């Protein structure tokens, strides 16, 4: 349920964008959700549906797109996809809250380094907002 | 693409009256000891206090407080567990005893994540234990936390003050409030630091002597609060924070 | 687009026999004091020695050595000035007395820049003074410098060893050579650190007592080398480095 | 003359690329030079011309393109171009050697912060290599 606080952040940030862009009516908000954090999409969706009530987003559709998490090793250049199932549940939960702790638990499969970059698939992003001016 | 987290941070800290970053630029001057003890002292006065360990790659406050096997609750966000009367947040909940090598960009990301999901509730004081260096963590809390105040720690050493002086200058230039400077681990009666601090128009809180017995109290807050170190810190707090 | 700098670093360090990073993870344990004094001790043995201060946001070795107003020469690259018989390189040549706030990505860039343009020439030892934290600087020298060896510094405190132990574990996991561990600022005769170090299969070099007179020698290398601190360090070097 | 060491780095890195790509004959190497560092183009060109003698780059042309240095403030979002002439000569020289020290000397013109990002115009880059396989 910390998905709730992420949903609040989305609504908050989306409001600022809508104001800045001067949108009168919001039709669609596309959210990109990185898989690193293993966010529960139904929970996030539920939170967005609850939180939008009585706001300018009441009639808007929130579209959730997921994105696989890809890493790149800074030592050997190897790229690979994150696979949560290789980690035990407790560690998955830790990464769920603070994705950066992945550097304590995951190593480059080629050279063993913890010094890798999260190329994509981290966090929750507002991809675009559609509406009428 | 817009990262929605930054927009909510002000909201998350709305119920917090004072945010104090215990900082230095220099390492090993006693920031973690002072941040932890300061938080405990304020809590024992009956105030609502939080402590946030921001030294992600070398955290220490969990040892000083003797924090056991806790995990924050999830409830519309993350609720910092209560430890010795404090709301206590540290990355060690999630990194456990593992080494956590983080580049600056990761430190920045983890900080923003924690600030955007942690529900501190209503607090009189949130004490932030800062890492050494004038780098991502310091730059981020400066840009992300409005109304932040710094409490600066140095030792009497010229090696420490070289960096502390530079850090102070930066804060003054950016018009960020400095509550004062504590001279920790004092072993002589040189007035060098006091003169340097007051010469820059910053309040010198006073000094805390080197206390040989401090080490033995790590993990035992009742004994910690009985040390000369803690008693002297309490004096400085009473005098300078006016509460 | 390809950054050409990384390819040349091996070339630039080709004439350097041993590269030793004086490191800890923890701040304020005496890394800069030990790195500077170690470099001087080796130079006085007639060896060709360089010292590279890698603590860009809180450099200290220029104070310890009492480096005056020097600027590196430009000659097919940058030639580190000679200071007390050492080839000495620090970012303070370029940042002067100014505060230099750098995010991790900038620290990384500045490090790569300096490694790719500095001509150390032929050296028996290059001593690197590391910043605290397990972050960009440490991760970069690990990935960029082949054959690098670590000399680890801790104090007797559990707060220091919490981080030092984690840092050691990372180096061991990555199969990076650790020359040994020095326990600095010893004030009691606890054997806790020695046991922890040897228990991990790492060489314990020995301890250096807390030396009240060390501070007075900052900026005067002849007096520095006369201290108990320097004499004890020399003993540890003679015994453990075998030169 | 530390342009010389940058030229060496370029030749060194370009050789590795040529080997990796299996080029037999190199026609052109395009180098992008950021203006932050105020590199002397004639000196860099001279060094490249000297260093390429007797190498596989002997007959290749080195093309230097410059790129203005642009900053973005992390505090207020303001963007602006670097102007070396606003700094005194000694500071220009410091930035020439270690561009990151710009954070000691330059501030965001809008909010005064030293916490800005070098968006472009830093360093020397190999943009592309043309040749025959
Ligand atoms: N007044 C003091 N007297 C004696 N030891 C101290 C004092 N203050 C701090 N210390 C010790 O100094 C070391 C560094 O303290 P710490 O709080 O970890 O510093 P920092 O957080 O600045 O790195 C620790 O071993 C701590 O126990
Ligand atoms: N053996 C020692 N005895 C007394 N003081 C010491 C000793 N070693 C270091 N110091 C002092 O401790 C402080 C921290 O040392 P420094 O070399 O700056 O540490 P670091 O580089 O690890 O941050 C300095 O004030 C230094 O003079
Ligand atoms: Mg990363
Ligand atoms: Mg600390
Ligand atoms: Mg140091
Ligand atoms: Mg920058
Ligand atoms: Ni959750
Ligand atoms: Ni030059
Ligand atoms: Zn790898
Ligand atoms: Zn700005």
C-alpha cells in the first residue's frame, strides 16, 4: 500500500502539469511503471481511482504501461534484464520500497560487479496527459 | 516524461515544524553521534521527533540507537517505526547488513524515493544525519527541502575546519539558515574555531569535550544520555535552541 | 559517440609499479594523514613516489604537506609538481581555496579527466588518498585501475568498523587485493578490530596510537615525520610492505 | 599542450574502434570538442597530425567540430550557455584542465546555485569513423 503514496504523487504532479499547460478537461493520463519496483498494478490503479474522485481527473482514464527493468554494467558493459524471481521475497520487498538497494543484492552476471546502471524500468513516470484546452 | 515524486515532497513534510540537517562536509567529526543524541534529547523533552539517517553508504545511527529487527509499516505510504520515542528512518531497513555501494545518482534517487513515500506525520523536529562530502545528498536536501536549517559539526582540527569552513561559506552564499556550529571532541582550549565561526557571522554553539566513555554506550541510549557528551550537548541545546 | 579518455588510462599508469588506495569507506579515520605520511616515508627511502588526492570535495593532503602556490606544468599532458620529493596531484591546483560542490557524476568525470591527462612518469609507488563513502570515487578506481591494491584504515570504534567491514567484504567479493588494515587512533588495548580483520583472512598491519601532537605538525613535514604517529607508521610499513 | 594528451587518447581509442569494427582503411575521424574546456583547436589538430604519422590513421582526415557548452540548473531548471569571457583568465585555465571545477566558479544566473548539470559541450568525443572494411 505504499502504492497509495505513489498514486498521490502522480495526481499531485499531474495537476501541476495540467495547470501549466492550461488544460480544461483531462481525458487520459498515461503512467509508465518500471518493473524493478514490482509495483502492484491493481493497487496503484485502485488508489488512482479513489484519489481522482472530486478532482479534475474524475473523468480521466489512467492508463498504466509497464516497462521491463534493464541493467548495464559499468565495468564490463554487459546488459541484462532484472528478474525478481531470482531473489528471495524479503529482498524483493526491500527493492519494492527503495529500488537502489538492488545494488546490495544483485551482481553483474558476467563480471560480478555491483556497479551497474539502471538503464530503464525504474520508478513511476507520467508519460503523457491528453486533454482539451 | 515527468517524475512525479518531487512534487509531493513538500506535502509529505507539511506536518514537520523544524527540519535540521546535522552536517559538516567532513567525515568522522561526530555528526551521527550528535544527530542521534540531539534527537533523543528533544524527544525526552516531550517533543515529537523524527530521525532520518541520510548516510546511505555508511549509516551509523542504527548502531548508536541499538535498533533491532524492525521493518516500517506500509500504510498509505511508509510509516517510520518508533524507536526510543523517535520516528526513525534509515535505509538499513532495506539494505540489512549488506554493503550498499551507491553512486551519487543512486543516492539522489533513493533520497527522493524515501522523501516522497515516507509519512512522518506531525513532528516538532526532524533531525537529518548527513553523510560527509559536499555532494549529491547535501545538494539534494538543499534543493528539495524548503526551510531546512543546518547544524554544523566540526572538530578542533584544521583538517576538519578546512572543509567545514568551505561548506559554511556555500550555505551563507545560498542564504540557507545555519543554526550554529558545534566544536566536537575538544581536547585543548584553543579558540581558533570559535573565532573563525564568529568571524563569518555564524553562531558558535560551544564545544563538546572528547569523551573516552562514549564508545561503550553505543547501542544503549540510556547510558548514552548519561555521558558527559550528552550532558554537554543538552546544555548547548538548551542555551542555543531556546526550548 | 565514444569518450576516448578511458582507453588511455592504462597507458598513463604504465610506468607506475604499485598503486595503493588508502581507503576506508568511513570518514575521519586518518586516511589523509596516513596517505601523506606513507608517501613521505617511501620517498625518504629513496623510492619514486606519487601522491594523488582523490577527495575532491574535502581535500586535505595539501594542508598536511604545506603545499604552497604551485601549478602543474603542461607538457604533452600535465606533470604533477614535485613537493617534498613527491609527485603531488590534487584538484586544489584548479579549485584553489573555493568550495567545490560536485555530484557523483562530476567526481567521476573529473577523476577520469585527471587520470587520462596526468603524466606520472616512472614511479615505484602511487599513493591515492580516497574520500569517505562507498560511492563514485571508489567504484571508479576499482573499474579503471588495473592491479590496484587497497590499504584500509579504521579506528577502534564500532561505528567506523561497521562501514570498514562492509567495504572489506565488497573488495574480497570482487577479488581485489587488500594489503592490510591499519587500526588508527588506538586508545585502549582492545583486540576487537584485529580479530575481525584476521577472521576475514585479511592481514592486520597493526595499530597507531592516538597522538595528541599530530595536529601541530600540519603543514610541516619534517616535524610530521618526527611524531610518534609517523614512527609507528614507518614500523608498520617496514614490517608489512617488506621494503 | 595538454591537448597533446587528449590527442593521444583520441588516437588510442580510435584504434580500438577500428579494430573492433574491422576497418581496413580509415578515411575520416570526426571529433566533437566541447567548448567548456576551451581547447585550442590548432594545437589539438597539430597533435593529431603529428601522432597519426606511421599509424593506420596516416591518410585519414581528422575533422574537428565544436559544440557550445550549455548548463541546466537542478534547482530552478534555468538553461544557459557558458561564456568563458565572463571569467578571469586563471579560472579559464583551471576549467581548461578539469572542467568540473566550473562548479567552484560559476553560478546559475537565475537562482545562484552551483548545482547545475553540463547538458552539452563538455570534453572531447569521437563522433564517428568512416573507412573501408
Ligand atoms: N565527543 C566525543 N568524544 C569521543 N568520541 C566521539 C565524540 N564524538 C564522536 N565520537 C566518536 O567519533 C567517531 C566518529 O563519530 P560519528 O558520529 O560516526 O561521526 P560522523 O557521523 O561525522 O562520521 C565515532 O567513533 C564516535 O564514537
Ligand atoms: N593517530 C592519530 N592521532 C591523533 N590524531 C589523528 C591521528 N590520525 C589522524 N588524526 C587526526 O584525525 C583527523 C582525521 O584525519 P584525516 O587524515 O583527515 O582523516 P580522513 O582522511 O580519513 O578523513 C585529523 O584531524 C587528523 O589530524
Ligand atoms: Mg545504479
Ligand atoms: Mg555519520
Ligand atoms: Mg581525507
Ligand atoms: Mg554538473
Ligand atoms: Ni507497496
Ligand atoms: Ni592545454
Ligand atoms: Zn559486468
Ligand atoms: Zn537556478
